[in-house]
């Protein structure tokens, strides 16, 4: 597991300017610069929660027409109802952009629906990189508090059908790259170790609350660097 700290990231972000030879070839864009990114919010939220991260992406040079935020009813079933809808959304993004693959950045509950799409839908071929911020990938005990009210919460409970099926066999199947980001100060994912997946690049962010992962500059930079990698 990698620990992400602000001082370390600042060092990574430092730029050393070196005079290039006159005949030097133009700098190549990062491998993922043209690949669409789909952001998926968590429970009782909406696409607007991504405004800060999306603005940081565009400021860093990511084309705005390659950034999408999917909206959905978080009370519905992550697998039976939402995963097929998300699959259709991905197909529409690919059609609109002409791309062959997308990257996914999911927060909290959004991690379960998008993982289901990757593992049991067509996502293995259409997703290049999947990122989970504070995902209840092995369930969260706090979901028992809202489980009586909607299916989304029931899906997040430890030992739920969705959680168990997602973690059967390999937790990170196919050629997809996987990254998870968690914080020891997350008050919604209990235990916070639930987010990490075997076979993923599991990052521990600075001490941030559950929703603060969405707006933190350090986290946004790390996510962007991960997606821009080959």
C-alpha cells in the first residue's frame, strides 16, 4: 500500500526546467489524455460533487469534452438495476467521443455499481483504469443504519450479495488497471480497510473525511497522474 502525503506529492509535482536541444521532438501528451473519464458519485449525492476535481483536471490540460459525470438513483440495486444503466451510459460516451475505452473514477457507493459493470458486464474490455475513492468494496458497517430504507444501503452492508459476489475469486479481474484511495479519517467507511483491493494500487491519502476526498487537491492530482499513466 502506498501512502500519499502532501510533502511527497509536492516533490513529485516539482518541475525541473531543462533547455531542450533545438531539434528535440515535441513532448508527447500523457497516454490517457484523450481517454474519456466518467465520474460516479456516491449515495445521496449528484454529479455536482465532482465540480472541484473536474476543474482541476481541466486546469491541468484534460479536455473538458472528455469529462463526464453519471447521475443515478442511489436507492436502487447496484447490480440488477444500476449496472445495466451504467453500461448503457458508457456505450453512449464511447459513441459520442469515438474512443474505445474509458476511465472510471467512483466515490463511495458508486464503486460497487461500476465494479459490477467491470466484472460482470462489458467493462473488462471497455474500461482502461478504474479508481475507487472511499469505496465500501468489502462493505461498511455504517450501512446497517440506512439498510432498512433503500437497496443501495443494503448493497453496502458487509456480507451483502453484491459485496460477496464482487469479491469472489479475484477482486481485480481482467486487464483493467485498479486504484483505490482511502483515508484513516473516513467516518463513513468502517473499517477504512474495506476500500483496498487485492491486485490494486492501494493508496492511503492524508487524514480526510469521506466527502473531503472529492475536493482535496492532493487526491485529485494523484488520481490524474494514475489515469495519465500508460
